[in-house]
C-alpha cells in the first residue's frame, strides 16, 4: 500500500491551502519555536539521587499505610464539602449571568477576567481577610466557577433548537418560554457539564490544602515533603478512589443528603472586623500612586516590581512548552485506550495510567516531581504535559473509536498514521487550544512551588504582606491569560470531537 492510497493521508494535507495543511504548518511552527526557545528554560536536576527517591515513592504507592494518616476521613469529607458547596454557589451566581452573557460585553469581559485567575490565587487573596475558613475555600472555588458556568451555560443555551417555543401561544411570557421549552432541551448538556465541573472542583479543593486549608491536599503535601511516602501513597489512593467512584457516591439522588450532611463541616465561621476589611479593600490592595492620584507615577511603580519581565518570560515559555508537551503526550497516549489498537488487557492498563495522570492535580504532580528533580521548569513542564495530554488523549481516543478505517486489514503504524490520525488531528488541535488558557493559568500557579513564574512572585508578595504588589501581579496574570485565550480562539480549528457528557463549545477549555 502506498501512502497516497490512504483517503485521508498526511500527504494529501500538503496539497493546496486546505485545513489539514494549515494545521500541519501551525504544528510545525509551534514545535520550531519551542525548540528554539528551549535552551532558555532552566531544566536542571539538582537533587543528589532522584532515582533512589523515586523508588521510595513507588514503594509508598505499592504499600500504602492508611493508619499513619491523621484524620483521613475528615480531610476527605471536607474536600467533598468545599467542592460541592463551591460548585452550588458557582451555579447560583453563574446561571443568571449566563442568561445575559451573550448580550452584555461587560459581563463577558468580567467573567473572562475572573476565570483567568486560578482558584488558589483567589484563595490567597481571601485568606488575608477570612483566614483559614470555609469562606475562603468556598469563595475561591465559587467565583471562578461562576464565571465559567456563565460562559459555558450561555453557549449551551445558544445552541438549542428554538422552534418548540414557537408552538406556545403568542401571549406566553419570556420566562415561561424559557422554563418550558428551552431549559428542558438544554438540561442534559447543562447537567453533564456541571458533573464535569464538580470533578474539577474536587481537584481544586485538594489543592486548597497547599495554602493551609485542611483538605486532602494539606496532608498530602505534608506527607510527601517529610518523606512519609507510605502515608502519602494511602492519601493518593484515597483520592483516586474518590474520583473513580464519583458516578456512584455523587449520584443526583444523593445530592440533597450530601448538601445537608457536609454543611455541618463548613463551620465555624470567622468573625471579620469591618474596619480591617474596609482597610484591605480600599487601601491595602491599591498601588500608592493610585491612592495619591499620581497616575504619572504608575509606570515607575510597576517598574519596581521584582523580576517582572523574567517571571513573565518564564510563564509564557513554560506555557508554550507545556502546550507542545501536551500535544506530544496525547499523540503517544491515545492509541493506548483506543479500540483500534491492543487488546482488552492493554487498553485497561492504558486507561488506568491515563486516569491517574488526568486525575492528579497538576500542582500536586509537579510538587512530587519537584522532590525528585529540584526546583526548575522541568517538573512543572512534565506535570502540565502529562495531565493535559492525558485529558486530551481520552477525548481523541473516543473520537478515533467512532472512525471506521477506509482500507480493510490496515493495522499498526499504518492505521495510526494514514487512517486515524489525519482524521482526528483537527479535533486534537481544537481540544489543545481549548486547554491553552487553562495551561497558562496553571503555569503561573506552579510558581508557588518555587518555579520562577508569575505565581512565585504572587506567592512571595502575599507572604511578605505586600498586597498591592500581589494584586498588581494578579492583574498581569489575568491579562496574559485573557490574551492567550483570544489567541487560542483564533488558532482553533472548527472540527471538534463530540463528547456525550460535555457541551461542544468548550468541553475542556475551562476545566480545572
């Protein structure tokens, strides 16, 4: 069989100005830019014996010790409580915004700004006012999730068929038309996306432990940092089990019992001094030139921010490297779970490996890798590439499983390169660019581990109580993420594989 025999082969993409040729050129440009800039990245390994430490970690995962963990059940339930109530509050805030999202540029801009800041950065901000309390956790999840729900819910509602509403009598009010004809048509996709966001909220709730809230992440961070890998392994397995059993314990019929039961875990509520709160909101977070009305001094004030340009450069470089890394991981991993390759046993093992990579929060995975390699861009690059690449690989495999090869008997590398990949590659790139904004948010976040990105400067500013500087850096981070989102939308191809449990407009672009 020659390469030109394949109906959707790669060489056919290079003829003319077709979509395939443009996507291939875009991929080669991204790879070339990454290779050119790669020498600028700090990828050094500074630990003495990373392989020995890796062996100890693997031993801890193989032989976990749940008895060594302090209050594992309480930490697990608190993780669920923060995620559940955070999502519920996000829906309450986000659904009304979704109804006016398409008609209001102000709402769209505000939502884009709010979701451009990671949940942990919101937690660091609220921590200064509400301390280590449930208010901090709930607000950190609810605010960005409300902005995300507003966007995605609006896109779902915009795609439904409007013809059933025309069957109602002409005097029917707008609210009745929405409740009785539009909402039922969109309900399945709305609930599917909400379930997906709840899984993301569980990962976000775990990460709140890195700022001191007693969720599962707090005990995970402590166990791995102190070398108690058997305990850390037990906590990781508990989290994986929580995600794996999500369809059973988080069934919609159990929603009310879970809400009532976890409500008792959210207290005690903090007492907030109104004077100090007003001082923080009206004075502490604003640059001095703004408070004095000296707008001409603002550029000079920004120029005094520590290592701003290197931090921005590392953030953008790590984001580009992680985007390309996610693409490479996806290209290598999706055949592991596709029906076109291997057998049931190999697909089961591949699915298990991808679930672990997809379910482990990037910050936690980067933290574990950092213990092996030392502080550099390397652990952050690997963590972001594995997590996002595994997530996209699942969707790519699902798309590939719907493809029937045009040539009977074709197998192996020929099936991969000539039949399947050319057909699903536009969808892979679409999903990759949907993830670009999320990857950039996470790139900044990983600075909390000591990687010199914007997140490192933000975390340091909060640590030294320089709130005006921290908020300014958060603004810079949000602007960069919004710009990346706009760029990714322009580059994104129209072809996108369908998902049964998520809406087509933004299936993974706003995930946590």
